[in-house]
C-alpha cells in the first residue's frame, strides 16, 4: 500500500474498519475487500451506472468515489435488497416485468431505483420522471421500457395502489 488509511463505514448494516489505499475506489473496496460482487464495474468513468450504490441513502457511482470519502457513511449495495434470500419487491418487479436481460447493469438500476423510490415515498410518480431517472444508467439489452414498467409498478405497490 502506498498511502494506507484506516476507515470505518457501514455496509448493508454491518460496521467495518478497513485499511485502504487512498487511491482505492469504493467499488474496489466493496468488491475486493468485502467480497460484495453484486456491485459491477463497467466503464470506470461514472457514465454507465453499473456501479451505483446508496451512500447515506443517495445513489452514488462507486467507481468515482474514493473509499476514504465514504468514511463514516452508510453504504447499501444490491445485496442489501434481499438479506433473507427472498427477492425484494423491486427485484420481483424487475423479474415480473422482464426488466433485465444479461443482468450486468441490473444491480445499478436496482440501487438507483431503490434510492429514488425511498426519497419519493408516498408521491405519485409519472413515467416521464422515471424515464428521466433511468436515462442516467446504460443498458444494451432491454430498451429501458421494461425497467420503467418495473419501477412504476413498485412505486404503485409501495404507495398502496394496485399494480
């Protein structure tokens, strides 16, 4: 290690103290130190969104964030959505609405949507708003419509309306 730093962060409800190099990204630490490989790394430039995680409840590109920047933060990865081994409502909606194909981008979309839905809980969401949200992540397989359908269905269900 060239420039080691001791950091503390909470990942998926578990507190961790880690010695990290100053240049390691949060994605590096999640994947290689904590073995949470659901966070995918695509472009390593913050463009594709496959590495999206929640940092203190807000979606963040873990390939652009240094691990030392996450000091004392609450991090959620895609593994947090189904801790008991059962699919979450959002994951089930992605499955039911065929919102995934190869699955590489899916964790990023799920975490982007999870953060968005939590921030907009109880509010009516329109499809244009959801379309704008998902435009920040790239997918080569689905054409986005089924992802929008899945997020809209989850929002309706969480707001108590029939999906």
